[in-house]
C-alpha cells in the first residue's frame, strides 16, 4: 500500500468532492452518500497525519482555493436536493391525507349496501 502523504490525501479529497458534486447534480443521491463516506474517511486520515506539510505550499494553497468554492457549490446543490425531496414528501403526504381511502369518501358511502 502506498504511503499516505498530505498531498495525496488532499488530492483524493478534492477528487471525491468533484465527484460528489457531479452525482448530486445528477440526482444520484445513493452514489453521493457513498462518496461522502469515502471523503469523510480521507479527511480522518488527513487529521491523523503527524503534520500537514502540504497546506502551506503554493500547490496546497492552490488546491484549497479550488476546493472551497467547489465544496460550497456541492453543499448548496445538496441543500436544494434536500429541499426538493422534502417538498415532494410533503406533497405526497398532503395528497394521502386528502384522499384517505381507509375512511371512504362521501361519494362512495352507501354503495357498499346490498339493495
């Protein structure tokens, strides 16, 4: 297994963030969450490093400058998806409550009697 350097981990973190943004934009939430778990693992590895000697380099600063707006855009896309999902769920619940078929609608009452 290759040694985990700060540079390689940050590059992996950036790549996972880019992929997460692609999949949330495609509305593929399962893959988005899978990538989010992977990204969380990579970040734990970064935190566990004895020293993050990459962040202070010009290459590290450039990577972080690329990561920040991408991360923000991905978070906003995820929030939009969540709001849309909540709205859809609320619409379905409202429709279900309005047409609760366990309690027969007024129109159907009386038709179950044998005449």
